[in-house]
C-alpha cells in the first residue's frame, strides 16, 4: 500500500526507498475487539472468520522476509514491489486501469462470491 505523504519525495529518494505491497501473509495479529452487546457483533464475527481463513492460507512470513533481504542487498532496487499471489497482483493492475466504480463492484462481487462458498 502506498503511503501518500511520500509521493512528493519519491523522485528525490528513488534510490533509497522501496515501497513493498505485501499480499496476505500468515500471522497471528487478528484479534477480536468487539464486545458482547455490540450491534455489529454478528457481522463482525463473520468478517473475522473470513479474515482468519485468508490469513491461514496466506504465504509464510519467510517468503516476505527473503524477498525483503533481496531488495535490501540489491544494488539498484526498484521503487515499488508487489509481493503477493497472482490474483492479488492482478487486482493491483486492475485498480490502476479500471475506473474506481467498476473496480469496486468487481472487488465486491469477488468477495461476496468467493467467501460465500469458502466459509
């Protein structure tokens, strides 16, 4: 994910900063934060299950670490890297070329369709 405040400095710092867009990486950071009387608890529980399912199937953190080592040791690193599955890389490309409204609808359809059959 691009950090917007860096965009003005990108040309000056092109050889010293690389932006890494990482896909889904297995982790244990997802922590439920809703209370029992929360009106959104049901939807939150469903969403949390989807996130945990995606994270369980994510890439091993070692893959990201190895790629980061390669980037750091590279003489002339690229300015941007996307370390993700083909599907996630495709989403990055589509976001750049499709109008926001169409991209948003496609993303929504993907998540509704995909997660309906997975969870």
